[in-house]
């Protein structure tokens, strides 16, 4: 699988694949977008025409081989076409996170030497115009949605229509141009640059080649058997490797249809209307869906509620086995009940979730809670985990259908080799390996060993069955002062599995005990408080209620009981905790754009709180800064309570 | 969301001749003089603000313009025609639409249906034919629906298209109300405190919508607003009322420098 098969047309770059599809399945739908309440579709041959016009337009404006094209916005067909257009000219598309403030974008614009950008709308145009004085290279901004932009005097901006119009004229004047450019493309050209979210230091541009992403896509498609009949909904940020892989690379390799939602708020409705067959979401999306279902169920009439809970019990007992193809282990009565449950509960529920047609759903990027994972599988959704990172083209491990083990991320994919370094770090060789970090030979050398292994930075091991289990980030796995193993992310994830806990940050490296910050989930805890008639004014107030502390304490102590069962980790039970009065937020730099906690930054920012956790105080006053989306700041002042948590005695070894 | 695009830098927007003029309007309820001898004009494509302390007569002024109240004295000229008295139906059919200080939507109906009601005056076929949904009625319905969808897209309320209005948060309801007014394709849009009770972010959104409406559709807008920042940012000219009398009229800069206005807002030592 490491060698992408060239195919009859020699389609070894993405633009060639596009033309290949236009030829062999020109009439099939390639992409859809919901606009003004109606799903519009484009066939493969139409997409090829649109891309050709956009590519020629870029060329007419002076875009040349090797240049970078910035892409900013929600998932829109024209932005995907721009990506393909840049690739057709031998350029490199660089998708940026659309919700990043202007100043964060500036770094990438500058680092990637972006001179041309295709953006979604006025909001993004405004952002780019704001940083224009500091980004002298940026010369053209092409926008998709003209609303509000008609009267901008800036000479740098033009509409996508105008771009294509220029392109069609250019194409007519230079008939062989597009084909020539296409033929110049090589499989080992860089096909895309994806910036890592920058958990540590400034973002780095990960350069992938046509060959690497195509290999990864082919491997994935063979593994799960995707083909032109599949449908995906692309709603995750285009700058994220996952979306690039699903909505661009895999769609182009398999020839399946990509659906763009109407807006980011309508994703749920659009999901239901499209009914994708293949779906990816990070755990938090699955969690939000489940929370919504549970809240709605709590409000339902009593008979419905009872019916739901009864059949969820049935699903819990038998669903997973039936999903794994081990129906023979389920008694006949169980199978009959499950069938009835499918009719009455699971089927309708899958439909409400927009998952009726799903053949394979994936989650990854963060640990998923056991209850959550089981829930989806038990109602008949083939949810699986995968493991990989931007640098490996998300092509490392996947759980195979029929052999899903909850606490692992599955077996290495075809063509992937895995080894565990002495410090416990997972290292991989994969066909989806990055070429390099852009302009960062130092970082490239730090991440790839001389003998060609990519250092994932994750700690874990292969279990006897050959499935990979991840514990934590290798550099985060630390020790308490007495030498006890301390895996902060492992503890945080266990806490986050409770619906009431939105984020958790564990501290303990080099200390005598483990303490945590908790962020409550406003929806879930708010609803809980409402049910109890507990009045609160807002997030800060709710977070400091003694009742809420008692609720969280229960969660913490359950985690402790869980940790106690593991001989390696029983020493790192949580002794003290506090509930932060402020939601951790990416705008304040506390989370990365992919919503991972930046532990070091948080420890520094809330050092007063960390200190009081460890020196035994019972409360501490704090001023926290909040940054609004428009850049203004304000302060939250609160007196934060600190509580002790009971620990569980370590489990005795069975005699 | 970044700051609303300041629209002074907007060379494409041309302010035309007088669309509406109000001459010497006086309105009294029994002994209470709500408005005394008010005159001002509104030019085509402009955003005109009416400001003033509570009870200054701002809403009464709007109510006179679209015919809810009949002033005892004075005349209103709209689009070259002069009226001693307007009535709401005539005002609507001439292209004057409005929103209310307290939201006046059909709470049990969906967003889509609420905005559709704004198309009422544009519907040509009768109720019985509409019920059949064939031929011309079908085409008409589709045409109206397309128009409404443009408004939904414009106001970014796609996600609540089919949600009953009563279930929506206040800020969104305000937006729906604006949508319904827009559905009538008005030439003159009267907004009665479109940003009252909103938080900063909702206000910013609403400002952007008001500017965009003015910009995209060329709609002339008269708005009442309390938030001085908002008024100064988005309006071309401002009328200031106090105790039913006009005490200032001019560009935001002029009004801000006007002594009488400062006194009315900040109070004076007596």
C-alpha cells in the first residue's frame, strides 16, 4: 500500500485525479453546498471546469509554481476548488484556521510567504486587511461571498467570480497552459502545508506531498472499503489535517461526495438531511450530541423516558456484541429485544443524530470516554478510534471493524511500522509521512530520527494482540517528588469523561501530590442546577456554588477509585481540586485552537491558584483576564474555593 | 466579529434627495404634548437617527410617520406625496416598514413563517388559490420563499429557520423582526430601538446588519436608539428630541458639540 497505484490515467497528483474523475464519473455528484435553504450540487466534470477557471485566474494574476495560496473560511466548495486550483498550478495551498484572530493569522501569512489568499467573506477580508500593513507580501485577496464588500475601495480584493472570469479569458488566450502546468506536477511536489496548532512554541508548517497524502488516503480507503458511493459532511476546520484528508485527499482518491453545510450553526440539521455514510468527529462532538440527547430525554414524557432507558439497558447488554459480529453470543431473547429496540429507539435515535446511513464513523485526536464510545456502538453506529497526527497524514492506527478494544487505538494500518523507544515514546514509519517542516530543518531533524522514524511524542505500548495503547504525551509523563508515575493527560481525560467536567488540568510534576483545576460544563451543570432549583447568575457564580463543588468532588473521587485499580497509577490519585471561575478559552491562549489545554501556560497564568492548591489553603482570591473576540479585555474577580478529595486505597493484588 | 466596517469610507453609497419630510408636526394626548412643532427631513439612502431621553417623543414620532397616530398639526411628505394623515396600511403599501420597541412577532410560528408574513402585501393570488399550490400560485410561493431565504441568509438565521420564534433568545427575535420588515422590500425602514436590551456582541451584530441593509438594499433607515456609541457610529444625521421638542439636528459630530443636547443628556444645574 505504500506505493500509490498510478491508475490507468497516471493520476499521481491530486489535480490529475480530479481530471480522472471528470472523465470516468463526470456525471456523478462531487460536492454539494446548502445555500438559501437548498442543496446545490456540482458534478465531477463541473468541478473540473470550476477549478480550471480558478487556476487560470490565479495564473492571470501572477500566481506561479511553488507559491503559496492562503485559504481562510468555513468549508465552502469554492475554497476546496481554490485548493485544487493552486495544486494544479504546482502551488501550495495553506489553509488557515478561520476563527483565529488577525494577529495569529499574521504569523502564518508571514511564515508561509503568502501573497495570494482566497477567503470566505467580509469577516475574513476585514481581518486580512487589518494585517495588510504588516504583511507586505500579501497582494491579492479573493473572496467567495461578496456581501458587504461591494464598495470596498481596496485594490487588493476581488471576487471569486471575477477571478474565474479572468481565468476563462486567460484560458482562451493560452489554450495549452492548464494542461502544461498539470503535466509539470510531480508526485513528490508539496501538495499542502498544514500548520500545527502550536501546543509548544509557534505553529510549524507541515509539508505533505501528493504522494504521501495519496498513499495515506489509499490505505484508509482500502482498509474501510470506501468508494464513489460514500458521502461525507465536511464541517471541521479546513486547516485541520483531518478535514484535508477526508474532504480533499480521500474524496479525490475514492471519488466520493463532499457536502458543505449551510453554516457552522446548521451542522446538525444538515447532517440529518445528508445522512453521510462516513463520518469523523472529535470526541467532544460526540459528547455534545449525547448531552443534547440526554437533556431532551430528561424533558420527555415519563413513558417515553422509561422506554428509552429500558432499551438503552438492552443496548448496553447486547449492542456491542451484535456490533462486533458476535451475535451468536447473545441469547435469542436478547437479539429479539435488540431488534425491537432498533425499531422503537435506536433507529429513530440514529435518524435524529443524522447517523442512519453511517457505515463507519471515526473519532480521534483526544481520548474518548468509555461510556460515550459504548453508547454509540451499542445503538448500532460503527464508531471506531483512529490514531495519527498531522505529520503522519493521520495514517498510523485504526480500530478494525469487528475487533474494537476500547482502551486501544487499534492496529497499525497497512504499510505502517511502529516501534517503542526506550523512554516509552511511540515512533512510526508510515507512507503518510510529512516531507518536512517548512523552513524549519531544525524541527524536522528533531522529529524524524536519522533512520527515518517519526517521533510522535506520545507514550504508549503495543498490547499482546498488537493493538496500540496510548497513555499520555511522552514529555508530560512525569513523576511526583517520591518517584510515583504521573500521567496528567490520563487523569484529565478520566475527569473529562464526566459530562459535568468540560476541561481539567492536572498538576503534580515534581510535587508531593496531584492537584487539579476543573472547568465545569455550563450546559450540563446549568441544567443540573436548574433541575434542583439552584439559582445562579452566571458562570462565575455557578462554578463556586458549594453544591457544584460537591458534584465535582464525586467525579474526582470516582476517578480516584479508578486510578487505584491500576497498580502503576494508584499513587497519582487526586488529593485536592478547585473549580476555575473562568472557562478556559483559546482566545486567551489557554487552549490550543484544537482545544487542548496548554498546561504550562495555565500554570503560569494561575500560579497563585496552583500555589494555594499545594500549600493547603481553603480559598484564594483571583483576578482573571478575559479577552473578547474583538480584542477588548475585561477582568473576572472571584474567591475560589479549594477542596480536598478522598483517595481510595490501592487495590490489593489478587492472591 | 471585527468592528463594523465604518461606512464613511464607502464611496459607492450615494445619498439622494429628500425621501421623507416632516413639517411642523404636533401631537397631543389630551393635555400631554407628545410632540411640538417638529420638522426634519430624511434623504434617500441615509441612516437617520432620532435620539432623546425617555419620554422625549421618539416612538410617537415614528408612530406619526407610519400612521399609527394622527398628529393634530403638521404634514408628512413621503416620496413626493403629501399627507395630512397616514394610515398604517397605506404606509406599508407605499414602502414604509417598521420594527417595534417590544417585539411584535407571532410567537408560535416559525422564523420562516414570520418573515413570510412580511410578504403579505406582495402576494397577488387569493387565499383559496394559495391553498391549492398549483400553477401561478406555486410559482408565486416559490418566488416569495426565495426572497425570504435571501433575508434568512442575510441575517444569518439559517440554523433557526424552522424554530418557533417564542423559543429563540431575545437578540435573535429582534433579528427576525428586522427580517420581517425587510421582507416587505421597504424603501423606508423605521427601527424602534433595535438594540435595546442587547449585550455588546449582539449590538455589534445588529449594527452590522443595519449598515448592511442600508448598503446592500439601499434602504433608507430611521432609527431610534439610546446607545450613543451606536448612534454616532452608524448614522449619517441625527435629530435630537427632548420633551417633544426638537433641540438638535445635524451630523453626529455637530450634535455631539451641541450645548442643548449635552444639557438634555447630562442634565443642567437649575
